[in-house]
């Protein structure tokens, strides 16, 4: 397909497509002449990923580029690859911070502590916000969230055992980026459901 058809089928303006190509986010099409190229369904699939990350997820294009680079050229260490993917997702912690609260929480949860893993700084920032708002934060509160998340993570990682390394990387990186909003929405819906189930207290 020509770039005009790719634009029509993807809903992405031609100017934006050319920008993605210049930035290396979208592969160049197969040249058919000095001024034209052919694109295929792989380009369309790539655009769906970009649109999901930039549009639905709302990531800056610089962060989208980081995630695409990890999918195209994953690091040798899958944990390091995941760490880079997490660092591309909000909340962003661009400067190193003391992580005493996060380290304690990770120990309470029995999880792996790696000071270089971006989620450690993200957890530290989140705990500080909870405490600053005057909400409770203790080991029991930690387990309320960490224990179910361990089960969710185990179920999410399970399919990677049947995937090639490249497939597993794409699944893990994109899954981290795109399933988190699903988890958040389901949590909110569960809150609504639980509130609906509460017994009604009759007014005196």
C-alpha cells in the first residue's frame, strides 16, 4: 500500500507517518521509485502499537521511542529490559532519591530489591505521597496490595514460557505499558461494586 493508504487505514496523518519514519519509530517502506515506497500490514501493526502507547496510554513520544527500541533490540538480560520499560512509564523518577520506605516495603512483601530497577523509585515516591496525605501506611496495608499483585504478576508472566525470546520481550514490555490502565480501571469498578454491596443503614 502507498503511504496515503497507510494513513487512511491507520488514521494517522501522512505528515505524522513521515515524522515517525524520520525518527526511526516506523520502518521505511520498500522503495518502488526514488519518490515512493510500499507499506504492508507490519507497518499497520506497528502504528497500532504507537497509537496505543502515545494515544491511549498518553506517553510522550520520547518514551514511546524508548519502548519501541526495547522491542526491536532487547537487552541480553530480560530483567534489565523490563527495568528500562518500567522507566519509560509514569510516574517518572528522573533523579535518584533515597528509597528507605520502598526497601522496607519490598522486604515486607518478600520481593526482589534492586536499587537500579525503576519501580523502586516509583514505589518510594508513591509511599511518600500516601504518608504526606495522612493515609495509613504499614505492613498490613502493604500486604493488602502486594499479595494480590504477586498473583497477578505470576499469571501475567506465565505465557512467556511458551514464547520465543523476542515474543516474550514484546509481550512483557507492551503488557507492562498497556495492561496497567486495565488493572486500574478494574480496581475502580471493583470499588464501585463493593460500595453497591454494602448494607444500607436506615436513618433514625
